[in-house]
C-alpha cells in the first residue's frame, strides 16, 4: 500500500511528507535496538517516541514511514532529520493499540503469512 493511501485512511497528521513509497508491513516498538533487529524494510513503524533517533533507526532499517501515536509530538530535530532522510513522519492522537488495529483492518500485517 502506498504511504499516501495510508495517510488518507488513517486519523493522522502528516508532519513530514517523505519520498513516495510503499508500506509492506508494520512494526510496533519503543525499543530502538529491537526495531533495528526485528523490523523489516518497508514496514510502517508505530512508536510513542519523538526524538531524532527514531528517524536514524528508520533510515537504517529502510522504514519509509513512522507514526508517533498517543498524542505525542516529535522534537524539532526529529522533523528536520525526517525531511533530510525523506521519511514520512506522522502523528496520531489515538493510542498505539488503536493505530495498529486500524492498520490491520487495512491489510497491513506484522508478519509474512
């Protein structure tokens, strides 16, 4: 699914519109080392963290889009880093659990079936 399509179907605010890209799965974690070891390129990542290291990890893994859930907001440095890396950065007022449920309803899975 195209990131632009996700944006239209989810209650998110786009903070940074990154490069056009496809989301092929999803991942949830606030532990950066876990994301580096377990997330896959093409995943949309849902987190509560707003510091710039989330963009560094997303770039390293090949994650095209990050959703900061729970009404949390990114730091200004995070916004600048997302722009520089071409990663779509979104926020949602919904709790993480609800965002994941909506993604699952859209057919975004966390594993290869």
